[in-house]
């Protein structure tokens, strides 16, 4: 009996070994490595290689010259010599300060008073002179042919002056102003509150937020007299400029924020401009992401620049009447 039991145990052991050889132990499945997410390859807009190349700035991306006819009214006053100039415009989208010494300048008006060049308008990042600081959004008003700050008046609380020769001898007044999307009016006119000097005339710049009719004085500059008077000469130049504080700077057009504004025809002494002449890339002639067009139905000029903006409108003369 014992021999029989031993035989049974030997047979059972042999069967176990045989089964183990026939069915090897299961091997845990090998983990399949997760496929890494594909990194998108930056692509360029076909046919727009210039957007991705560095170009010299500043540049006047799109512009219009506003003109008044040569003539005079019943009292003998010339239409093309102005004492007051008014712009109404709409900012359609916000553009924050860009940094790095770069910014947008909506130069509303550039012309001459008594033969002296001037300009004024809205900037995304107004520089404080002689220091590495910018004060963010604001307005500026500058004139040339002097460095004497005695010819400036400015808001003491949040305004300042500049005297420099980096664009030729000039002086300017600047003031912080948190503009954004909305409708505005900017006025250049004689400053009747300024000292009345026998050797010159003071002109000031004011901005009005048309949503609440609140008007802010930007500052005033003194201009010499010419034949005993001081008048704004026409034509008047308006441009959307992309500027750089550091000379010799370069920028990729695709990296310029898209900005869109619309302007009504400027009004000089109560008379709207009679004609306009549009153009592009006035300084270097190489940046193409801007478009300016006149909407004859609404009597408004639209300017857009930056980003992937396409130039859809050919430059040329615009007759407003």
C-alpha cells in the first residue's frame, strides 16, 4: 500500500512538471510608451514672407494728406490757412504698451505754424526723456526749431516736457492719458489762457472723450509770428506710425499688434477738408501690413496696420466732394 501511494505521488509530480513546461508562466505585458504630442511647426502665411523679416523702424505704415482748396471766404479769409484744427476719430481695438522702446503713434496732425513744423497725436507708450522709462498711454505735442522749454506749458500733475535734438532741435509737451476703444475729438487751437506775448502765439492741444464729454488739456507750445500772425498751414498729414526709441532698431511686421482706427475728415475753422491723398510705408518703403481706405458712404477714412493685415486698397487721391 505504501509503495502504491509513493507511486501515485511520483506520477502526480511528473504531471505537474509536464504542465509547467507546456504552459509557461504569463509574462506581464510590456507598457507601450506614450506617443509624445506633436509640436506644431510654425508656418508662414503663403506669399507674405516680408512679414517674418526684420525691417527698420520707425515707419509710417499708412498715411493721408488732408487738403483745403486755395481760396477765400466773403471776408477774405483763406481756406488753406487755419487757426483751429479738429479731428474726430474712433479707436476700434485696444493696444497695450508693447515695451522694448517700441510703440504705435497715431499722428493726427503734422504741418507748420508760422513755418515751424509741429505734430501731435496719441501714443501707446510715451517716453520720459533721458531715462529708461515709459509712461504708458498718452498724447504728445511737439514743435521744432528750438530747444527752449520756456516755450512750453504743461500739466504739472501728470504731464512733462521734452527738449532734444535726436530728430532735429525740438521741444514737446506730453501727458498721460488712458485712452482705449471709443470715440474721441482732438483739437489744436490758440490757447487763450496762456500769456499773450507780443513775439509769439500759444497753441494748445485738447482731447475730449465723446462718451462722457470730458475734455483734457495736453499742453501748449509757443510759436513765432509770421507777418504779425500765426496760422496752421495746409495740407495736414496724418499717419499711423510704428516707432522705436532706439535708433537703428528693427522689428518683424507680423509681431506688430493689429490696430484699427477710423477718422472723420478734419475740420479747419469750421470747414472740412476738401481732398485727401493716401499712401503707404513713407519712410523705408518695405513694410506692407497696412491698409487705408476711404468709405464714401460714411465719409470716413479707415486705417488698419500690424499683424497679418492685408493691403487691399491702392494709394492715391481721394476727392471728398
